[in-house]
C-alpha cells in the first residue's frame, strides 16, 4: 500500500477514534442512557490505538513501545494515580464520602496533628514497627540458616514455617485472639488475658505478626543464602575461617541486597499492619493517658480506617492517609538508599 | 517467526477482549443489577413503561431477618407483581460505607437502612418525605427529621435491660417486678451471690466491657440508661448536654455506682476479655442470672436449648423507682428520592405496616416487636413477648444514645468503660474520665 494512503487512513482513524471517545464521554456525562455509548467508547479507543500502530513515522519504534505500555499505564493511572490525586484534593475539603461543600484548606491537617489519638497512634506504630522489623528479620534469618544447613528434613521445615503466611490475617487474628483469651488463661490458672494489658496486648500483636511473616521473609533469605557462590565459601574455608567468621564476613556481606529487600518488605508491612490489629484487639485494651481513657493498640492504619468509617470523617481520614503515605515513602526510600550502599557487586 | 506472529496475534486478541469485557461491564450495571435506580438521577423521563415489571431493591442492615424478608418479598410479588430484591448486609458501620460506594457507582438501592442521627445527616438530601403515608399516625418511633418530616420507616422495636433467668430468680425467692431501683438490685445481687452453689451459678451477671469488640454493649446500651432512664416523655436533656460537652455530675456518679455494682458481680474474664458469644453462652447455660442484652438474643437461644423462663428488668440505676426499660426503633428504612419507583417502595412499606401478612413477617418470622399500635399479631419468642408487655404498658424510655456523634461511643467512651471494668479507676475516677471524654464534644 502506498505510504501516503496509509498515512491518511491512519490519521483518519486517530481523529475518528478521538471523536468517538469524546462523543461517548459527553453522552455519559450528560446522562444519556443510549446503550451504544459503551461500544462507541471502546471502538473509538481501539481506532486510536490502531491508527497510531499503522501510522508510518520515523518514531515508529517509540510509538510501539508506548502502545505496548499503554494497558499497564492505563490501569496504573486509573487505579493509583487518579485516586491519589483525588485523595490529596479531598483532604483539603470537608468531604463526607458523598460530596463536599467547602474547601477548608489545611484545617484537616491542623486537626490531625493536634489530635491526641492520632499522635498516640503514630508513636505506637513506630514502636511496633521497630520491634517487629528486628524480630521478623532475626527470626527469619535464623530460620533461613537452619533451613540451608545440613539438618535432616529441612524441606519439611521450610514448608512448615511458610504455612502461617498462607492463612489470611483476619482468620489468624481471631484464632490467636482465642488462644490469648481462652487457651493461655486456662494453661496459666488464675491469669487474665494478655489482651487486657496495654503493653502485653501490643506484644501479642507483635508475636502473631512475627509468626505470620517470618516464614515468608525466611524464603527470601534462603534464596539469598543459596546464591552465595560455593568457590568463595571453599576459599574462605581453606583460609581457615570458622563458621561465625564465614557467616559475618562472607555470607552476610554477599547477601546484603537480600537484606535490603527483606528489611524493606518488613518495614512496609509493619507500618501498614491492619488485619491482625483489627482482628486481635481492634484497638483494645484501654490505657489512661493524661486523664483520658484511650484505645491503646490502635495502629495508624486502623486509626485511619476508624476515622473514615466509624467516625464518618472521610476528609480527615483521607488527610491522615496522605500524611501516612508521605511518611512511609520517606522512611522506606531512606532505608533503601542506606542499605544499597552496603551491597557488594559480584 | 510464524509462532511469534501467532502468539502476538493471540495476545492482542486477549487484550482487546479484556478491554471490551472491562468496559462492557460498565454498561451492564445499568441493566443487569435489575434495579432501575440507574446511574443518573436527573433522567427520569425514560421510566419503565412496561408495567408489571417493576423491581425495587431494599438494602437491609439486619442480616438475621434476611430469610423471612425474602419470603415476604416472594409472596408480595405473587400478589402485586412488584419484584422486591432484598439485599442484606451485616456488620454495623460498614453498611454506611457500602451505601456510599453504591451511590458513587450509581447503584443506589431504592430503600436503604439508616441507623440514627449520624446517618440522617449524611443522607438527608437523598431521602423521600414519607409524612403522608398511612402508617405514620400508627407509630411513635418513625424517624422524624428536625423539620418534622417523617423519613424513616420503623420496621421494628427493640428493647434491652438486665435480662434475667426467671427460674433462678424464683428459686432465690426474688420477684423481678421489684427490681426498679439500685437498692433492690444490690439486695438481690447479694442474695444471689450467697446462693451461688445452690443455684449452680458462677457469677450473678454476664456482662462484657472489652473496648475492642464489646464497646457497643456498655458504651451505647448501658450508657443509654444514664441518658434516658427516668426522663419524662422522652425528654432529651441529658443527650443535649452531652452534645454540648457537659455532664450532670450527680447523675453520672449515681450511674457509676450502679455500673460498679454490675461489674463487681460479673464474671471477671468475660467482663474484660469476653466476646458476645462468651457473654451469651454464660447466661444461656444457666451460669449467671442476669445478662446485659436485649430481645435480639431470642434467635440465638434455641442453639443453647434454653428452657428456663426469662424477662427483661429495667436498668434502674437510681435510688428512686424507674419502672421502664429502654426500647426504641434500632434503625429505619428510608426511601431513596432519586429512585424511579418511589410509589412502589411506599406501597411495599405500607403493606408491611398495615397488612396481616406484613405484620406476621415482621413479628413472627423475624421475631421482632411491631412498631405499629394497630398490629394484633403477637410475638412468640420469649423476650419479644416480655418486651411487648413493657411497650404496651407504655413503660419505655427512648434510645437517646443513638443520637451520640458517629464513632464517639466506640472510640471515646468504650475505653473508659473498659478502664472501669478492669479496676484502673474508682467511681470518682470514672466520672472524671467520662467528663473528659465528653468534654471533647465541646464546640
């Protein structure tokens, strides 16, 4: 086919396609119930894509690249970028989940930082995360060493440690709530449930969280440890390095990138902890602080959820979520940047 | 090369298909979900012309009555040709969130449940005025807006107090009719506690005050008696004070004394770490005499093979007699004013309120108390029967606690009750904590 004809045809397809998409959108926003509007939208979109695909151009390769990225970009934009922009926007309004009436500027941000319950949640989330990150990584790394040693039945152990991660957090939470409330109080006669003491209740969540997540992180460490080259290990053995020296001087530096990813995953996971918190304590027990009785184990994610859903303050909840995102982004990027420096290139 | 081309062609087909399916579902929400609530509200001109194919949808927030409602909807369709789709959700606050999602997605049900003042403020622009319906004059508990418009259909009345095991009280020689003030309760609790072995009980009261899951039982229900017990003609003095961030210190102290009495005679583990099921099991197995719950436990009783007699006694915390229990409509059904079949919704509600079949469905099949005075159908469940007596005698106090701000009981009052139950504070401390918590409502 003649290049010119091809060019004209594909340009026509693009223009027609755009017109079709716009027409469909106008129909939708004007409240038309014409059953064809969906078909017009889809056909229009496909025509635009086809037009670009067949368009003869010097940048054909680039266009193709973008076209093939398009489905992913579209999905990412629709499900992440647009809601995020909306979220930031709503945090500046008095949105109630249905509509908003006024712009309130930074009022939500001020309310948030001056509210005790939020600041308390921030503090205990940091405490929880710090302990949880250390605990999960120590346990997971120890288990990984166990599962890569010459112990008998290590495949069985691997599977067994990994299983808790396959069970949903809500289910696990209720099972463990039962254990803390009913089983432990019977095993230790006369004791009251761990979940009635503010500090022990936080510890209870940490225990379950470590138990659930260690197996998963262990798998990543196992992969890392298996990737340590045999010749390096042999060379160190010839040089007379004992087990501990091998571990600290050879294995750990060589799998520094595994540490990066594992600490990153546990960090994100700890800060976003919701389901176990929701199922095991749902914020209880109470703690008296400055003459006010507050929920003592309400981590940030649960606090945001309750602000929006149970207190019906959607804009404030959204504000907290925006700040949560920023804090989490800063912390995790810092962590990755620091950890990256320690990695060794082979 | 051929293979490559084939694979890429296949992938393109799959992608296009996915795109079509994805976008296609957008259309089908309008037609498939069956409910003509449609996406847009302005466009009412394209009303269903084919009569006899009218379909309305009710979002019910009480999952327990799902089956009887569906049965009634089926019978209603046989009679009138109007299809009523019942959609039931359980789980408190999440219903409001689901409903907001439905509105955003243009999938709003024609009738939906509202749970009180918080919901009313959110949905007030979306509710049809029901003031001219025939059932309005037949009930005292319809949801009336501050402007005096009736917007909520009261499908039931519920009531609670200290629900007792009649057999055990008889054995101990206590007449439940005398339990109308704090001193009567104190004497009764002491007597029952001294007869523990004879009666085979482990504690006198079954209560749960854990702040994570049982806050509603204490911070809503029990606290409701501070707000309403003993008030004349539904006087809203104490709830109005609460909303302004104030408390009546004497009344709160008196209430705290009663609460302490209840907590002191409660099963300790259930009190501070028990769930609803634990609390219920304890009482239903005859291990306690009282339980702080209402007539909604009726449907759960058969699974414990409960044979003893029972009734509800007032949550009477004052020295003087207050002979009435807290009973009110727990939630209401509102009609969505953007729906296309508003009249059909109104007809459906009227049939539930005024016909014999409707009353049978609500009262006998759902096990609830009718909120309509002209209803003659009698409930069969034990606590519902007892509640009916209180309602008919007019010895009830309103549920003012439902007018507390959203989430206040859960986040602010619940922990105070738990602290008190754990013994972290004394009566004076409890009153201070309550005062501080309520002071946060000051504007």
